[in-house]
């Protein structure tokens, strides 16, 4: 499964990508929302589409929910996990209500992120 991990924190990108790769996921990383969007579009064009997006909410240039809104505007309906240090997620302009699969708070343990992705990737009938 191809995961795109977008976060402006180098340490989080590093530790999360190691955990996800260790769990068998293919991981592409991006430093911000604009880079994430470009990588998602590039992956689609090369026939290796991103299947789940994990994005930080607060990033320079474009928030996680703004990124989700842009993806939805382009008709890209992949599951999204938003990671945030804030308990109150306020959707940004252009974001779509109900378009986030899971919201998780930082700090997050690597095994908890892996468990979250397993839930998101599971077919709807197997979700609790």
C-alpha cells in the first residue's frame, strides 16, 4: 500500500516513515501541502497512486485540511489521516466536511500510527 506522509517536522517524517516502512507500507514523504499535492499527482501520472494520505494540519503554505480540499476538488477521494498538535481542528478554506478518515493528536507513538493506518485501510465492513 502506497502512503504519502506530509509533515513539516523532519523528525516526525523520519520516525513515522521508518515505522510505516517497517510495517510493510511504501512511503513517499513531503515537507508541506504543496509538495504533497505535487507528489500525489505525479504518483497518479506514473501509475502508482497514493492510497492513503497522512498529513499534518499545520504546515507552511497550505494546511492539511486545505490540501484535502484541493484533492477533493480534483476528484481524488483517497482516505486521509490528519495529524495535529491541537485538539481543535478548524477546517481551512476549501476543505470538505467529512472528508477526513481519522484525526490523531501529536505526539503519536509509531505503533499507534501503524494501527491507525490499518483501521483506515480496512474495508468499511470490518471497521469498528
